[in-house]
C-alpha cells in the first residue's frame, strides 16, 4: 500500500494555496516538505510557485519562504545556506524550488555554479515541461513533439528535452534523483535521503500541469504514473555522479503512445514522430538499465 | 483596526497568515461525493451484511465499532462464521488477485470478541410490549434478539428440550460446536429473552392461548417434516430420515447404524448425515448416492469435498428403485440415470444392487402447517424462516427474523437499528478497482492476524480508509480524523484526483460548486 | 593611527575586512579584480570571518549575497561596468527587499567596444534601482566611505553602492590611515538589523502582491531615501568622533567671493581640489552622495554663496541628453528663483581629466549661456 507512513508526518502545505485544480507542482511541494520536516527554508524562484505560495498577508507553507528572481535560484540558495551557517543555524534545511524554466533555461548558470561549488542545499526542479505560469510556452524541458503557444499547430517542439540529470550528475554532485507525484513514497524517500546528505542535491520531479498538457485535472496522478510505466520518465538516483540505480522498474514497459495519446499537447503527431520518440525513450531506458547494471 | 496613517510602515512584503483564509472551495465546479456502490461481497451476502464496513473496523482494530456494524445485519457472527456457506467469499474481487479475504474468519473473530466481552445490561430495558416467538431456530433467535434490543419482552417457545432449532438439532456439532450455541443462548437469556422449552405448538399450547398473553406473534417453526422415500421397502427397519437421525444424535440418543451406510440425497442434510455417521457412529464405510451429477449437487461444495476427503464414497446418477432384504443387510436396488438441464432420466438398464447396513435418506423437508387448521378464527401473526421459505440457510433465517422484528417493532413503535439494504446498481468489479495503489509491491497471502487480514480488503465501493484520497489531494483538502477521511469542501477545488484514484471506487464526481460554510 | 601605502582596491578590501563582513561573494572584472583577490587572501589567512564565495557571475554575487542578507548577515561585494549591468535585476530586487548590503563599483566604460577607462556611466545608469550611491575621491575616502556605507545601509535598510574610478583610484597607491578592527568596532558594531528570514517563522517574503501594496512600499523607500543625507550626516558625526575626519553628502570648498563652482564626483573632484589654488574666484563641490541626490543642500549652498555658474565634470554621457550629473543638478535647481548657469564638461569614455582641461573649460566663451556642453576631447 502506498503512503503507508502517512500517519507520522506533518503537513507543511496549508489548504487555500493558489495552485490550479489538480496541480502537480502543489503535490510535489506537499510531499517534499513533508519529507524534509519543519526546520526548513524554502527559496522559490519565478515559477508557478511564485503564485501558489500565496499573496501576502497569506502564506501557503508552514515555514519561511524567500522569493527570488528568475535566474538567481542556485545562487540565492547558496547565500541562504551560508547565511544560516553564519547565524549558527546549521540544522536548518534549505530547499530551492524552481520550475523547468528556472532550471533548464534561465536558471542553468546559477544552478551549475551552485552544483560545482557543492553548495549545501537541495535544488528541486518541479518540471511541468514548459513555461506554464505564463501560459505554456516552449522551454528546453519541453519534449520533442509537444505543442506549446510558442510552437503552435502545425509546429511542434523540434529539439529534444535536455537530459538535466545527466548534466547535473556530471558535476559530480553527491546526490541526483528523479521522482514524480504518482510515486509519493519514492519521492519522499528520496528527499529524506537527500536531507541526510551534505552538499549539493538535485531532485528532478516531473509535475504534470493539467491545463498545459491537455489532460483533465483528475488525471494528474494517472499521467504521472504512465510517464514512469512507459519509461518516458524513469525513476532513479545517482550517487556522487557515478553509481546509478533505478528505484522503480515497471513490471511491463507500456507503449509510449499510451502516454502521449492521453495528452492534447501531443495531438496530431505523425507515425514517424511517434517512432522517433519511442526510439529515444527505448534508447534512454536501455542506457539506464546498462548504467544500473540491470540490462 | 488601525487607521491608514497609524499603521506601522512595512519594510518589505511578507505574508505570515496561513492561506486557510483563502477558501478555495468556491473555485469548485464538481464535487467528489461518496457514491456508495455495492461491493460484490455485500451483494452476495444472504444477510445484506455491510462486509467492507466492518472489515474496515477490524482493520483498524476498532472491535466495538465492528460489532456495532455487524449486529445491524447479523447478531450471531460467531455462528454464521461457521455455518454460512459464504457466497461473499466466492464473489470477493480479491480472489482475482491472490486469494479472497477470509471473511468467515473475520466474522468469527467479531463474534468471539463480542461473546468474550459481553456484560449483561446494568439496568432493565424500557418495555414496549410483549412478543411471542414460536420456534428457537435462527429465525426465532434473530427476531428475539432485535426485538429485545428495541425494548420488547420476548418469550420463545421451543418444542424440543433444547433451544436452537436447526442450530441445535440439525447442524452437526463439528460445524457448530454446541458450547458456542450455548454461549449465544446465555447472552440472549441474560439480555432478557425468556425461553419456554418443551413447549410444542399444538401439543402443549395453541395459538389462540397466546393472543391474550402477547401483543404480537412470530412463527418460525421451521421445516421439520422429512419428505418420505416413496419406494417399496422404505419402511424396513434400518432406514432413517436424515433429520430424524441427526436430531436423535444431537439429543444424545443412540442410533444403531450398521455398515455399510448408504445415504440417499444430494443436499447438505445428506452430507451432514454421512459425516455424522463417520464421527458419531464410528462408521467407516459410508456412501452418498445422488441421482444427478456432482456438479448438480445442491450441497455446499466445500462440505462435499470434506466428506470425500474423510472417506465418504460418492456415487452419482443413481436412483433407488426398491429396498429389499434386511437379514441382516438391506439390498438397495438402484437405477442408473442421466441428468442435466434440470431433468433426470432413468435409464432402462437392469437395476444394480447395493448392500446397506443402514439407509439414511435426505430428500428434503417441508414445514408443518397443520396448526393453521386448528385456528378458530382468522388471526394476524408474523412468520418467517424455513416455515415460509422451505428448507433454506441459517443466514436467510436470521435475515427473516430481522425483517420480522423490524415489522413487528414498527407496528408496536420503536424500531431496532438494522442494516440498510445494499445500494442499487452493479457492484464494483475487479477491473474497476485502482489496484496499482493498493497492491504494490506484491500480492499478499491470507494473514492470521485479523487486522492484517481485514487490511487486505480492497473495499470495493466502500471506504476502507486506505487514505489514497488524502495522499493525492494537491489541496490538502482531505481531512483525517481518527483514521477516517472526509473532504473539506471549504478548500476542495474539485480537481477530481481523489475520485479518479480511489482504489475502491467509492467516490464519484457530481456537479455543484461552492464551499461548505 | 597606522598609515599604509595602498591602492584604492586594497583600501576597499581592507575596509570590508575591518567591517567584519559575514559573506563576500564576488566575481572578477577589470579594474575591480584586485579587491576580490585581496579578500581571498584575507580569507585564506583566516583574517576574514564568515564566508567567501567565488561565484560564477556578478549576478550570482549579488544573488548569493541577498540570500545571506535575508538572514541578517553583513554582506559585501565588488564589481565594475558590465558586471554591474549584469547585476541590474538583482539591484532592483535587493533594494525592494530592503537588504542593507554594500557593493563597491569601480567605474569602467560599458561596451561596445571594449574599453577599460573609468567612465561613470556604469553606476550612474543604475540610479533608479533604489540603491544609495556614494562616490569617493581618494583611497582614504574609499576606506572610510565603505565603513559609513554599512552604517547607513543598516540604519535605513537600503543597500548602498560605493563608487570610485577605475585605475585613477583602484590602481593608484596612496597613503591611507587603516585603523585596526577594534577601532573600527567603536564606530561600526556587528549587524543588528531584524532579518526578514528567521528559521521557524512563517514568512512569505517578497511574494506576489498588489499594485497598492507595491505603491506603499515604494513610497516608503522614497521617503526613507529622502532622509538619507540627514542620516549620513549623523553617521558622519559619529565617524568623526572616532576618526577625527568626516565627509557628509557633499564636501564644498568655496572661497569667499567665488562666482564659479566646479561640481565633480570621484577622482575628478580630487583633481579639481588640488588645482583650486591656481583658480581664482572658483570653488569646488565634491558630490559624494549621488543617490539620493542632495538637491536641497546644493541649492542652499549655491544660494548662500551667490554662485553664478556651475561647471559640472561629467565623466559620462547619456546619449541624446548629455552628462548625468548636470541633468540631476539642473533638475534640482528648478526650485531656485535665480539658478546659476550650468556648463557641462563631458569626459564620457573615461578620458583623462587634466588641470589644463579644467582651466580651458572655465574660460569657455559661452560663459553667459544658461547651459552649454563642453566636450573634453575638444580641449587641448
């Protein structure tokens, strides 16, 4: 049974937050704050969470939130960590929330800098695969084949999605992992693990956006689950930029088409495009199996 | 409230009030609602038992609550847990995954918990009226239980020297230990139900006499008249009706059987008689003869299986034509038959002969309605159980007693709390369940611990507090209080994830906006 | 008090070190680089407490500082030119967040093309970011102003930029009194402002808000900035008590009867000051505080001294408008019934400012015109 230990945790997310119905990013933060505990500082860069966190005098989290400009997340995270250390608050955990834009695109420089310096905090990319807060524009996390408002019909996103975990683990950081909202136990476990590790930790959380992806708000979990079951978004972790292990292996790899056809943003994909995507997924999955010694 | 000018100047923008002030419930277009679709077990239950609900209580080890739910449909779970054939288990969706939930064991556990913790009521009940129950079988006992609960003075008349009807005299003790029945009777007595044993209708009293003493009458005298074996030689010594045989055994009499014992019939009474002959008379050669095939046998297949395992020989598609001899062995002449589609056709071959030390026939029973002829005027009374349905099951009799009690109480004012019938509509099927959330990582075998075993229940249409709705709510709008879940409509944005992910398919989405308060 | 022969960059690094900063995050750029190197050296020797972070960009330098400042840490950084321009977004953000940080900018021209000369356009073009800007005329001022900047920023919770010229000050050795840390402590105590970010405290800091709230916050910053010169004066008084020297928002040397005043900021003011004895009837206003612009003080002074002409030395130019200091001055003069004429000596591109240039500018033929532009490059 999933969510078995749900009795012992403190909910850090208040009801009344400003996320859209069915928001994957809200769930992501709900889970990760539960796992990280109350002695926490959350740094939020420009993203959906700039809204979700609430308009003062309100706040949606049971801990301090520090908003910061779009490209600055990695650097601000390090500054907060060091500020806490200066003030003797060594036990306080710092977590930085960034969307895919604030991670893959505009935030990549600061992210890379922080990772390279092995700044002692957790960087979370809640990835909804486009600029969703501004209404679904292409980011470099948008997968090949998806339509956005900057790649409208008959266009589609041409380039591949960046392999951000590879980029980040190439920095040799102590911990890098993927997670998604349909597997909250896996997600929380990774955050609990990350909390105990010193240095830069990067967790990439696929967080479905129902309006952006063109799914019903009720389908958030379902689509997140399909992403894993089709191996489009495998769940794994990489320690010290080297040893990689899958944390969940689907009993049967479902056809990617099942995942794509459930989302309106992929509507009208040609056979060849579908094939290309399936090949990409298969190749990536085989690579992961090889790296994890499971092939 | 400070006026504008007096307000301290803020240095920077900062929110410090929980977003609870933002009632997001008014964003909602659709509302998750408990649909109450029936589970297959509940729909199959002969008692309308709220099985997933009490299993959920057992899972949480809330025994008091489990008993409270149980007794709404079944006041004798310790008994039914042993004697019911449990169609619930046969329909259990979990059987398609690994193994059906051991519902009988859970039922027994609740029954035993109740018996062990029973304390007589401290204060006498408010008495609303007097009811006579004639017949102390499961229908009579059930009716008495519910009426007594609702505050009526109940007197049970029983023709036998022991109470329990079929439970005492028909069902073999290996299926229902008599100490357990005694316990249940003790509880009923302590609760205030009065028994008049050795009081047979038509022999010791007649109905007319009761109308003066009681406000209402419930007749549950069962179906005790055995159908006769209408073939030549059926009256030879050494020939018994199954019910007569079982009754005598259960009254402690000695019934002289001789090997080989031949039992004729395909119902539960035949199997009971055969297995009792093995146990009580030490017989080793016992056969059951049935005129149809094994698949057509009305007896509980598990019982038939058990009998075969104990060495009872099963012979199918034969029908007795005549009984001869008797010096010392009877000679039973049998015709061969073909059966199917409800019909039985006797083959024209020569009969086969079979030797029998004793012959027991179980060809069905009928109620004795002769008391009706002795009424001097039209009379109003309630009746239920085998008396009305003909030979049926213990749970059906209990349900009849419950319904009668409700009707009688309704007539006299003050109804006992009883279970509502299951919700309408098709039961939740295996395919509709969201098993991914529940089964991960592996199928689970039956567990010895009741709470763990009940924890295997998938709920199928009934909330079993699995907490998936709570876990997956992005708005933290599912509340948990004492292990139970409810949706806080002040904050629910109506995304529908809870309904979509509910493993048991309890929730549906209904139109309607706005927050609760 | 010990006197050392040091460069302006060294003075800046020493001031940060003596101020007991908690965090230095910086990125190298000519001509500021040596500040970062000196601080790294202090840190390596264990003479710089707290944290030293070699970040990946100027933007990150300020971003990193902002994170620590949110917790009440005293932060310091230094940059120049393109680095400052790259910080632009964070400059606005830190001012809005009221982080009392101190940032040194060493003036350098902005490309294209690449040019390393000390044009002031880099810092002056950040005038609307909500930062205090203090300009230094020599190495001693650099050291002293940085100490005062921390005191001022932490008093009014507005970040402060300390500015000086590249090379003329950054790379030139001067004799500077460098007090020890204990003496500095007598003027500048460890930071004691209430940090917005406190672990365990509910705070949704700098979150999305309404235009009305933003108005209130901007107006409050405006009000506080308007009083900054007065606060600086108080701080200067305390400073004088410890160090027996002081400055204020501007330093004026106007001989009796002088009808012309040269207004300059940074090393140009120092050049003018050394040349004053040779310039009859001419005074100097060394504009130390550019943001907020001390217009009231200026006008009062010009009125009192009955100054008829102000020659502004602008080592910068806002193309299409002209020198930025002249613009600011002219706007301030609007409140005067009989404002002096304003002549603008433009040294944009950071060209060398010679005494001869000054003499020629003062002798400009259009002396009676209400306003005139004199391009330094056209003078001999």
